[in-house]
C-alpha cells in the first residue's frame, strides 16, 4: 500500500505544472539571471579598469584585512584586478577627484568610506564593491575572531581579548603573547572570498524551502476539509500515517531531483565553484529540503485557508527568510546578526546559508554541524506540531 500511494503521489505532483515550475525550474531561471548579471559586471570590469585613490592614513595602515582585499583588486598586482589604485594623502585625493583623474577615493574611518564627484556606472560599481567588502569584512572578522579563540583554547593559551577589540588589536595581542598561535590559523577567505557565492547560497536555500509547496499540496490532497479525495480517505481504513508518509516521501524525492538539477546546472553550465566541500554542501541542501518540507506540512495542517493562500504564505516566508539571510545583499545578514540575532536563529534560510558560509570560510566543520543540528531541530519541531494538530482534528460531517 505504501509503494502504491508513493507512486500515485509522484504522478499527482508531476502533473501539477505550477508546482514543478516553482520547485524545479524557477530556481534554475533565477540562477541564470544571477549568472547574467554577474558575468556582465565581470566583463565590464575586464574592459575598463576603474581608477581610484586610497587615503594612506593611520586607519588604513592599521587595517590589514582591507589592505589585503584591495591589493587583490589592484590591477598593478593582479592581472584581473578591478581597480587602478593610487595611495595618496587626503589633499592629493581631493585634487585627483576634482580634475577627474580618478572615479573616487576611499578613506578608512570606522569602515571604508567612498567619495565620488558624480553618478555613473563606474561610481556605482565602486560604491557597490565597497559596500559588499564592508559587509563581508564584518562576517570574516567574526569568523577569524572565533578561530583565534578556538586556537588559543586548543593550545592552552589565554590572552585578554575583548569582543569590542578590532581584529587587528586581537591579532597583535595574540602575536605578542605567543606568535606560534597565529601560524595555526589559515585565512582561507583570502583564497576563496567571493561575494557572488552568497547569492548562489541563498538561491539554494530558496530552492530547498520551495519544496514546502510540494508537501503542502500533498497534505491538502489528504485532508478531508480540503479535497473530495481527502473526504474519502477520512472514512476508509487506510492508515493515515502510511498515506501521509508516502506523500511526504514523494515530495522529498521530487525536491531532491530539483536540487540535484540545480547543482548540476550551476556547476556545469554556470561554472559555479562551491569549493572543496561539495559533498557537505549537497548534504546541507538535502537537510534544508527536509526543513522546507516540514514548513509545507506545518502550514497545511495549522493554517485554515485555501491552497492559494497557503502557497502565498510559504512563498512569503521563503522570500523573507532569503532576504534576511543576504539574497539582496550580504549587509542585510550582518545587520540582522548584529541587531536581531534571534531572528536568524529561527530562520531556516539563514541556517542553510550560514552552513554554506562555514564551509566556505571556516577551517573546521563545527559551525557547519551546528547548522545541520539546528535545521533538524527546526524540522522536528514543525513535524511534531503538525502531528499534534492532525491528531486533534475532528469533523462533525464531511
């Protein structure tokens, strides 16, 4: 009976063109748009280098991370560099900008600040790059601080560092106490740092959560207050958990197919490099799919509304979660982490993308496994609530 119901559920889902579009084809289409946008930016960067100046003040000299980042973007040091950088005093930078010899200049204060003379494509690219660097720097700084603390604990070293210390202050304190500690910390972000990867990570998170639409559709199909088939099921001797289990498995299999196609498309066609942890990346995506399915089951069981309303709720939750986790800019994720950290702790999209960040930036898998456990806990809670609601459902007449 389970196999029969599974085969029947798969046929129903594949025949629903709207579900197939949102769960399989829409992420691929959106990924294509991402690639087109990023490739255009990259092509424009190759065609013409942007001339900028950096004010060589004390704040700049003390910020090792920003020096490394812009060195990797300097055409004088990297053949594929985006900027042609001059390091000058403040008055000289203003003079260069006034005579249109540079597009803008950067001054380090609490963070990198850009000054431009007019609006244009180059000015916009410069501002966007610096905004992304500022946001990414905050994420990387937190990661490196954690790595420093972890390394100190492993080597039984104690250094009086405070969270409000800047990264450079922490590094200097650690070096002064024991220079060998820093040798055990690899800055993988210098090799892998790419803000475009964040967009693909949130794309995968979105695709995982869109699987909730499949689970919601099949649950509606089995509920007596939603369809005529559900009414017939309610008065038969078929075990409801056999039916619900086979329906959930069918939804999971179709969503896994969508995730696999998305990975194959982005890797083979779009040439996206997910780094050395491809297996862990796919595993996280599969567990994220379980979270998406549990969200669909939860909405279907708890929300008393028609299927269109439930679909709208799942899409809204998914897009809001992806927005908060950085789909429209990594700075949003940093803002939420800094001001409302609890929000990202219960946001499944943030759990998925944070797991990807940990694979991309960390040298260990501790934070990765933390996000795996968080997703499984999120899934278990929603499934438990859904079961509780289903067990209490009674109908006077159907």
